[in-house]
C-alpha cells in the first residue's frame, strides 16, 4: 500500500454514537487523521456537507433525511459542495443483499464491525486515491457499481485470496 499523508483530510462521521464514534475516531487518529467531525443528526450532517468541504464521509446504517436514505439525499442535494464525495457505510453485519442495497443508494464501500485499522485504511485509501467513476442516470446517481477489475485503479488487486480452496476428501470413520 502506498504511503499517503492523511493529516490534512477532513472526515465527517454521521450517526455514530458513543462507543462506535470513539472507536472510529480512534482508528482514524492512529493513522494520522485528526480533523474529524462527528454528527449524530443526519439533517445536520447534510447541512455541513452543503457549507463545508469534507474529503470523506463515514455513515452508520439506516440513516435517513426527511424519509430518504442519507446517501441518496447527499448525492441528489443541489447545494452540496462535492456530490462525488466518497461515502463509506459502517455497519455491524452486512449480508450480500445489504451491501448491494447500500451500493444502489450511492455508497462507495461498506465496512463491517469489528474492523481493524488495516481494513479501514484498505477501504479509505482507494476511495481517495483511485475513486470510482460516477454514473448519472434518471434513477441512480453514484459510484460505478463495477469495482472488481479496473485498469485505471492500481490499488485494486485481482484477487485478495492467496490461494484457491481445494476439494478435500474426508475419511469416513465408523463409530
């Protein structure tokens, strides 16, 4: 992974309360990111995104602004300074359908708890250094859903597994 100076980043954490907010803030500070703003109210967070410049947003699951999911509201807001801002969802457990739903709402990536500082940085650095292209369609505005293989993104690997699982034969033991 490339060495990047992250001390100038401005991070917005939305919806995290108590321990979740302090955990995320602590992991970010370990990596040199100290300019962090934590907001519990999603409406207030959207106002901040309209008035201040942030580099990345971390959100908790199930956030809404006036009945609309937060990522969709943030992407479609007219007065937003940067509608292409990377949004990373932090959740306690995500099944494939949850990740697909979040992606369809405009989230760049998903991190599940518990996470390590390495996992967080493996999501944060590509989101900042090699962002996905954005798609603007009548029903969708957000990052390109095809993220596996991109020639223009050197930080993405072909396959993160070291080796493929092999079939093994299990001996049958009579008891």
